[in-house]
C-alpha cells in the first residue's frame, strides 16, 4: 500500500470511530429534541435572579435557599461576578430574593456555588447549609451554619479530598457528613472534555465523613443530582446521560445498593424531594445539546418532571411543566413548597408558578 493509501485508510477508520461516538453522544444529550410548551398558572420570573439559580432547596418553614452565578466548564454564563446565595420567604407574596450574607473569613471573590443541601440537627435544630464550590475550577464542599435572624451563613469548614474530584451535587446526612456525586471520571480538565466521547459508565457516588471517605456506588454515565427519601433509607441519583433516576438503598456501613431505576426520557439535573409525600421533583434539560452549544436564537428548553411512588412497581412519571426556551432556558432544579413550584436554571432566570 502506498503511504497515501495508509493515511486514507487510517483517517477513514478514525472517522468511523468518531462518527459512531458522535452519534452516541447525540443520543445521550437528546440532541435534536423539540418540545411543546405546557405551562402552569401564575408563572412569573423571580426578579433579581438573572445569572442562574442552579440549585434551590426549601426549609420546612418555607424559606428557599438558592445558589446563583455558577461558572462551569463548557457552560454559558452571563456574569463575570462571583457566585452568590439568596433566600426567598415563600410566605411573602412579593417573592423577593434577599442575598445571604456570608460571614468574614470566607473567600467571596472566588465563590462559585453549585449543588446545595441542608441538614437540620435533630438535637438543637441548627440548620447547616452544604454547598459544592468550584473556586478557580476546583471541587470542594463548604459547610456553613445558617443564622436566620441575620439572613447570613457562617463558614465552618472546607472539605477537599481526592475522591471528591468533580463534585456536582451533595446530600447532607449529618452535621459533617454527606453523599456527593462526581459528574466526571477524570480530574484533568482536558480529559474531562473528551470523556463524553467514550460514553462509558465511569462516574460514582462518594460518602464523606471526617472518619471515612469511600466510593459507595458506581456505574453512572454522569452522576448529577442527588437527594434522599424523607425516611433517609434511600438515596436517589440522577444519571443525566442515561436519562434515568436511580434509587439506592442505604446500608448500615453507608454503602449504597441499587434497587431500581426509572426512565425519564430527559436529561435530569437536580432532584428535590417533597418531605410530605416523598415525590421526586426534577429540573430537566429536554435538549442537552442546546445547553452545551448555547444559541439565543435557538435556546435550550426546560422540563419539570415529578415521580410519584418511586418504590411501587409502576411509578408515575408526570410532565408537570415544559417550555421551549421562550420563558425559561436550561432548567436544573424544581422545588415545591405547598402549591408553589420554583424552577431554577444553570445560567439563566428563575420562575415561580402555582401548581394546578
Ligand atoms: C415557543 O413557543 C411559543 C408558543 O408556542 C412560540 O411563540 C415561540 O416562537 C416558540 N419559541 C421557540 C424558541 O421555539
């Protein structure tokens, strides 16, 4: 064979390999899916949240805690300013976000908050706020104590560990312990970008406590949102590229055993759990390709999915709200309190609606 022939054959093979990978990637990200809007009553934008509201979680007495301003590799961001945290009193009709003051001694300039979780100490009712933080692209977890009278949080501790290399979201299970998802397998930024091309279930969930840190579940294409059932006996993980929510049983030694998975047909991001009903509420990307390659003329849409009775043989998967990007783009979380639904996004606005 001439050298030219060899080059031609090798490039054809590489082309086929990459071509197949791209087809797989397009399937994983639901590249060309279009959505038909299905709205709810009384939806309006929450004024003051313009740079994303990646995660939203609501305290039992109706105070929502929100992380904003995320900068994440490969994702759009409309602001150069550091990330911030806000609260909203859901009993106040004005739905006004108030910035959470962060006590002295914490580096605000590099604050880049992502997934959040709250933990309420049963003994003294102290509220702890756990926040995934990516200062300068790093991956760590910050633990704060919430001082409600002052609308502030006091920094207690930064957790870093080699197993916590690409943390996306966390669920706190003690005052210093949590489960965390890694959304990538590689820690290196260049390899992270190539990783979706391999399309392999290499991601995991890590348990962290001051005494012990270990991988407790693996086999996820990209482990994103994580939360627990109200009785804390199950952990739910959103495998965003596999379009599934996985339910895992918590063992005595903190390891997680997969029980079942529920297909959702969308790229679901964060998981919120209604503490009264146990229903799962998911903020999902109907079209991940449009989130990754942002074009304001052809914006990503938004899908809110509710899973009822996840432990029964046939859980109900309800599409509660859908938008084609004209109202809200790239939604990452859906949080309910009484009949209110708050929808947050990776880099755009937030919306509040009434449930029917
Ligand atoms: C979204 O749907 C609305 C209402 O059906 C339509 O007017 C609008 O052009 C659509 N926008 C996009 C970006 O597809």
